[in-house]
């Protein structure tokens, strides 16, 4: 468990919920275990299920391999300010279904807190213009 109270299992389940393939489908634990193993770190499906259920705590090597697979910074699993911010972002990401919104949230995970505030200010600005006559549809 991190100092902030969130368990590794909670954080890992959030990644399974939020990080998806290009077609929007979720990765299965079996698929993740196989792909992590193919990338050079042996990870069994049963051990991954134990991690997801909070029945086991991972080694640093396993945490690193899973972070690399899901494309998140290693800080995601820490209780640092950056880690907490990443977790908030991925919590939102896990609740979103629209592909472009997931892409924005994923890319935001690479930004500093001040850059994220700037992006949010811009989104607020664009949202306020939503009903402005003459706006083009982004699609």
C-alpha cells in the first residue's frame, strides 16, 4: 500500500480499466502477462491475478515491467505529488469511454502540474465557446 492509502492492486486495476488498445477494448490479465513475459520479464497469469486482487506485493522489477507495458511513468505507483496526480488522471481516464478523451488524458500524464493547469484552462475556455455561432465541428 502506498502512504496515501491506495494499494498497488487499486492502481493496477485502474490501469486495466483506463488503458486500452487502439480499438477501445481492454487488455486481459492473461494478455498482459504474456506480453510482459515476451518483453523479457517473466510474469505468470496467476501472479498477475494475485496482484490485481491484493494478495501479493510486487517487486520493483515487476512494477517497472507493468509501468512500461501500460505506458505510464514509474511515478504512477509512487505516493509522490506526481504519482498522486497521475493516479487522479488515470482515475478519470478509467471512467471515460470516448477514444479522443482517453488520448488527451494519456498524453496529459506526461505533463507537469503547471502544464496540466494550462491545458485545463484552455479546455475551460473552449467549453465556454461551445455554443458560439460559427464554431466548426472538430470531427
